C-alpha cells in the first residue's frame, strides 16, 4: 500500500497546484471500510475541474504520476460524466472521473452519487469546501419495486428471451448468445437483488452484480453455472432454457414475498419458445 499512498500524495500535490482543479476525492475500494481494497483493486478518483474536456482530450497530464501503458475515455458508471482510465507500467490502474465545477453543487444530493459516496470517500483536494456538503451522505437501501417496475422488468425479460430464440433459429448465434449471456443476465441480476431484499430489506446488494456471491440466493448461484453458453447454437438453446427456468423461479418467489401479481403469461411464452427452438 506504500506505492498507493505515494501515488495518492502525488495526485493531491498536483491537484493543489492546478488552478483549474477544485477538488479531488478518492471513492470506491480505497475509501470504504466494507470490502476494502486488495491487491487487485483499481483506484477511483473524482476530479472536479473547470473543463473536463481538457483532461479527456489530452492524456499528457497522466505522465505526472507515472508511465501510462494504456489509457482511454468512457462514460462514468454514475452520472454520465467523462472518465479517463489509465493503466500505469507498475500495473496499477486508476480511473479519473472528470466532473465539471458546477456539478460540485449537486454531488451531495444526487441519488446515484450518494450511493457511491455513502460507501466512503477520502478528500485529497478541496478548494470549494466540498467536504462540508458530504458528511450527511448515507447509504440508503433501495425501495422494493412496485407493480409497474416489477412488471416492466419481467415483461422485458420474457420478450427478449423469445427474441433470443428467434435470432438463434435464424442462425445468428453471436447475437443470440450475447442477449442470453449479457442482456438477459443483467435483468436477472436486478431480479436477484429484489429477491434478496424481499427477504432481508437491509441486505446490501451493491450495484450491477457487484459481490453477487455475497448476497444472492445460494441456489441461484448454483444454477447460474449452467445458464451460460459456449459459442454453439445447441448450447445457446440449452443455456437459454436454463436462464428462463431460473428467472421464472425467482420471479414467482419475489412476487410472493413482495405481494405483487404475476402478469406474464408464462405458459404462452414457453409455448412460443418451444415452437421456435424445436
């Protein structure tokens, strides 16, 4: 961790010297007590700057902290900002989320930001008294889905299950595999979180499947082993059936626990699936 602290100290010194940088925060595993950083963890830095494009368009500033081997930009997971990701020659990866200075006014009240900051943060640079607006941020368990939200997700899943089967029958194995193993699994993870929270309302289900193995239904974790496909038409069909069987079980149990009505005509959809995959 000495190398990490040296890197963070360098970032802090650099940020204090730059007139266009107003704050720098460490978030993620290097700032939280629950599931803290280990040797595989990246470093997540939030930079509040005058112009994010200055740091997104030109990566030369990264040389201040070491020799980059790889760097690129992408949207942040939260908030839709720009993030520059970098892998240094030491093997350490750092994600710099670039927030415009006017976003600092909302960072303490935005629900998505609160979900990140509520797990912990560490201030490296603060020229705008940002920290005084953040201590009240707390991690709040998400509300259970209502009938509309639950119904939308379940209908979405079964629609795309049949869509996957049709793509597979047409011979589009790649597209079918991608939907089965990616999109349908994304919906399944959301259902798994609701399923867990329905029995344990204070259960921390994180986001996007993070630490799934800690909080998800044990039988579901076992069943997931057979719910992924190899790049083969027959195996995609097998994995699709395994996925819909798992989803329907969780869907029924979740609806019962939350007192929600099932609105999917499972028998009808399964009939169409059998016809397409025959």
